[in-house]
C-alpha cells in the first residue's frame, strides 16, 4: 500500500472536499491509503473580520502550505479560489479536479426567482466584495452586510431572520448535500464568479515526483484550462483574491469564452469585458482581456481601493 497524508482545513466543507479527492485518487490507484491531517488557518481563527477588509493573502491556505513545505503532509486540497496566484516557493498545483458548479446562488426565506424580486432594502449577507459590488450594481437599495462562519452557520442566520438573504458558492452546498436550501442560482455570465470558483486544486511539493505521478492521474484538463485562464486575469491585475473582480471561462468545443469584470466599491463603475478565441490561446486571451480592463478604467479603480 502506498501511504500519503493530505492536509486540509478542518471544516465540514473542507473535509467533504478532501474526501471526494481521496475517492478519485483511490479509484485511479487502488493500492493507495490516504490519511487526512486537519490544519487550522488564520481564516479559521479569525471569524469576525470581513474578508474584504483583509490585507494579507493566503488567509485560508498559508498554514496548509507550510505543512507541505515542512513535510508534515504530502498533498493539500484547496478551494482553488482561495489560493493566492503566487504560490510559496517549492510548491506547485499537480491537479485541478472536474468543476461542476462555478455559479453563485442565493438562499432566502422569500420565495423568489431573481434578485430583482427581493423586497426593497433587504439585508444581504456576503463575505465577498466581488459579490457585494455586483449586488449593488443590480440593486443599489439592498443593504450589504458582512457574514462569516461555516455554511450551516450562515444558513441558520437566514432562517433566524438575521439576514433576508445570503449569497454562497453553489459548489459548497452541492458538496454538503444542502442544495435543497438554494432559493435561486445566478447565471455566471450575468453574475460573474470568483476566478476558479467551484474548482478543487491539489497542491504538492515541486520536487516530489512520486506524489506528482499519483495526483496528476486525476487532473481534469478542461477544468485546468478554464481555471488557469480565470486566475491569469488576477495575476495581470495584481489585485488579490478578495478584490472586486470576477472571471469566468468556459470551453465551447475548440473555442474558449472568457468574461471578466472589475468594479469600484459602490458597484457604480462596473467595467465588464468578454472575449472568445482558440482554447489553446486561453492564457494570452486572458492577459489581453485583463489589460483591456485596466486601460478602460480598471487601473484608476485599483488605485482608489
């Protein structure tokens, strides 16, 4: 039996995601045994600070990456959207798992089909500046309030009436079998997700060839191309994963469609651009799209944030 240790955060969603990756690994390598090692991150310790007020990157990943570098674990399972575009030296992404759900969704006590149907002045809970500015852009009357805590904690806050609605990633609810709680799902072209939202990234030490061979077997090329294109936009903008920026890429046959936006903090100046090209040119398409966002007013937005 081949034995590996997987590092992950200790929350229910993180454990569920890690277990799904382990299942894929065992299907590809029947003689593999994997131990789960849970690690507390800065983000797990600090459950009060709104994510848009964070100054540091790696809020949910840094301690896990340290465990890899210190050889306390062989690989780590990350929500790809939380991983900084610049990885710590000595680490690399060995696989990106198939991404079924990139969309955001709304959970509410009101039976509505769209954000337009929520009551005037409704209180919306979100931990994401990207989600907040898009809501403001669509409905300037809605009240945006920060919310922290795990998925079930947030759901309970809606049911208690602390919020009229909350916005979460659909993928997390699906992985926790909580999809019945969803009120409606956004179209990712109209309400743009975070780069790599819904995807799981498996990180290893660069020089660990043996582990890389095992992990690379479950890499999904489509997901890898799409998420790499999305994250390339963040790299060019140099704005960090908590900025009011969204990106969504989708392979359509031999083409790839990429949409991205950047916004001011009030959602009034929301600049959105879209490009379609050959999927083998996905990174250069993303780079050109990001540069267009900057030249169209994005550079001034970033200076003012």
